[in-house]
C-alpha cells in the first residue's frame, strides 16, 4: 500500500463527495449563484470555473476562490472583472472562516464559484464585498460536510477459520475495517486506525487480548478516509 504524503494535520473538514452544491440569492436585482464543489487539485478547481463559464455563458462575472490540502496551504481567488478585492478575497475569507465546530476553522479541498447576473443597480465596493461573502457563507451553511481523517492501515493475518469471529470482535470494539485480503494460509484483516501512537498501541493491546497474543498488527500505509461530520 502506498504511503501518502504526510501533512501537519491528521484531519480536516470538506464537502461531501458529489457533483457539488448550488445556492442562489438575489441582491438589488443581481443574481448571485454560488456553486461549491469538492476539489483535490488546482486543475480540478480551475476546471470547475471553466465548466460554469460554459454553463452560464451569458453571465457577467464568474468569480472564484478555493482552498486545498489538509494544511490549507493552497489558496487562490479571482475577482473576474469585479473591482479589485470585492469578490475573490471575500469569497476566500468565507471559506477560511467557516466554523465546522465550535472554534474550529478547518474547511479545505473546496472550490467556490459565484456567477453574477448584473441587475442594473450598482452595489458599490462595500455592497459587493458583502454580497460575495454572504453568497458563499450562506451556501456553506446549507452544504453537506464530512470529516476527512488520515488513518493508518494495519494488517492482521489470521487463519481463515478464525477471521470471521475476530472481525466481528474488532467491529464490536469500535474499530473501522478496511479492505480484507486472502492468502493461501490466512485471511488478512485490515484496520483503519487514527494515525497516532497512543491509538496504535491501544489497538495492538486489544488485538493481543482478543487473540491470546497469537496475532499482531502490521503497519501498512496511510489513507485519507471520509467519516461522518
């Protein structure tokens, strides 16, 4: 199993996987259509902007912002013709300030595009800042979120006859199971554990107790896995 690039963070919040989330508000006859989508790379984020330019080809502006990576180290924004600083940066700040729990701001791997149809009434710089910020903030309040956690995959090799009971015991103890493998003489059960020394040690102790010391954890790679928010 391939080791993923390590980050400072072992968990963060993102959008649920899917085609994205759309929400629209109207301010002084201007339509602000916000599209949120989970994106893993800058290429994905820019592809979303291109897609929406084609879909809403008659709109005046397609402003965008995105934040990527467990450490949120990639952050970009675009005003797309609006006065400098009135659209992209307020959108980016809305992504960065979104609280996913009390006092926690860890939203990432998210792109926001706000499509604006001008309604004929000028909003002014302050009005634009509020409009673009509120568009993204309101959409985020309604969008489905998940927590993404870096989990250590550990293998346990046991005789085929003992695998079913051990898997049930592990699940009953609250452990998440990853993909099971099969070898000639054994079944390979895989646990997805928090990537922290204390959690790994506790799992090893529990496994030893369940198998009277006959089985051991073998550390494999890490994977980022979605868990309910």
